[in-house]
């Protein structure tokens, strides 16, 4: 600013009546005091209201206006006048930006700090992770045990939960997309299932749109079933498309899939980790050593990568694979080659598994 301009402003100010100067000075002082009060006067109690935390926890419901926010704060122990909250929120230009959710405010925090934290949406967040390859009983146990969720589905049957998710599948298995789901504390567990089911439908239909016409898979649900098997069989990501090719080649030729994970799934949660020869000869819809084609349902929650592998298999005529023991597999196109690989990698082991 030029010196000439500064002098003009000073002259203009001196020409104002004294009462105008007094009013301007008083108004500025009031504003300074008001903003100072917003950030100096403490409204949050000095002591935490939850154990193992250094803050004061409250929850603000969705679709709450300023009056309702003030009431919820008061009900949960924060001393705030509704009118003061209104004026303060508008003075800080956050009146329409306060977000609902669960907050952990610093003890002894001022109203200004509280309002700015709510405007940022700096809330307490929880999460639950569905891992690729998990079974439905593992997912339900995980969600049922999460302490931050409101458990609406804990007593629901699979049939009822399927109806809540608007799914017509015979089972919940495979219907939930593996991902980490972030949520507000005390949110309904049904919301987690809904988000996971919607995510799986999106990924499944996206993968289905990439299916080659020569694929033996007839429906998106068959794709989901095969992807769940690929998920359980894949030790190394680099083998995923080769494993998919083996199963698709077998389906095309009418061969049995002969995959251990389906047998294990048929045994259920009581499986003790030791697959016995007797298990491979026990008749079950999931025993792919005895039944041709795909099992009746998925056997796990498949990842996006397994869904895509099922529709973009490797270009190979391989019909067999055997685990090497290091996470990778050896792939063969003929039975004699496969038998030699089994001799090399599996015959010395006592387990009857991992030979396909």
C-alpha cells in the first residue's frame, strides 16, 4: 500500500465524527472478545467419559440441524447454550458443514475447537476386513464379534439375511466382496453386509462382461463358484490364471475338477486341518473327486483377481497341477507328466492333497 493511500485513509478516518470512530472501535473489540471466547471458554468436561481414552466421546445423529446438535451435546454432557452454538457456528462459517458421527473431543476443549472438528468430519472410525478366501461362517463370526457394531443380524438365518440383501442365491457363500469396510461406531452390521454384497455384485458383473464366448461358464453365479475355488487353490498370484485355465479346460472336457478345497468346504467348520483319504471317497455335493462339474455353491469369498482369472485364463491346454511346496504349482498337459510331477513333489509326503 502506498504512503499516499495510507495518508488518505488516515485523513478520512480523522474526518469521521467521534461517535463513528468509537462505534468502529467498540465493534472491533466486541468481535475480538467474541472470537476469543469461542476458543477460550471450555465446554467439554475435563474428564474422559470412556475408559482407555484421553478424550470425551459423543455421537451426533444423521440429519441433525444446529438446534438438535446442541441438544445432543447437552444430553451427552457437553455444556453448550443452543443460541451460542448457533451464533458461533455461523460466525465460523461452519453452520451447514457440521457432520454427523461419533466424535472423540479433547477434554476441556472449547466450543470453537469442537465446531471446527465437526466441520472437518474428524470422527471416530472403525473398520472390519473381509479377507479373500474367507468362508461365510468365518465372516459371520468376525462381524458378530466386532464390538463397535450394532448387531441386528446375529440371530438372522442365512435365508433371512439373503432376503435382506435382495439376493436369490442358495447360500451367502461367495456373496460378500473381500475389502476393508470403514464405519461409524454403533452402525448396524446389516449395513456392512449390504455394502459387501453390493460390491460383490458390481465386481461380478464387471468380470462377467469380459467372459469369452468359448467359456463353459453359463451364468455369473457359476463364475462366482469357480472364482471361489481359484481363490482357495492359488498359492502365488502368478499362478492364478493358470489354475483358472486348468479348471476351465477340465469343465470343457467333462472331467472332474478334483480339488481339495471343495472337499474341505463340504466337511465344514469341523474340519481339523487334516484331509484324509476317506474324505476324498465320501459322497458329498462338494466332493469334486466324485462329482462332475462345479459344486452347488461357492466355497469362499473370491477376490477381484480370482473373478477376473476365471474369465481371462492363461492360454494353456494344461489339465493338471501339483503344489511344489513353495506356494507355486507345476502344471501338466498329460497324465504321465503329471504323475512324474506328483512323484517329485508329493509322493514323499503323507498328505493325499494338492494333486489335481
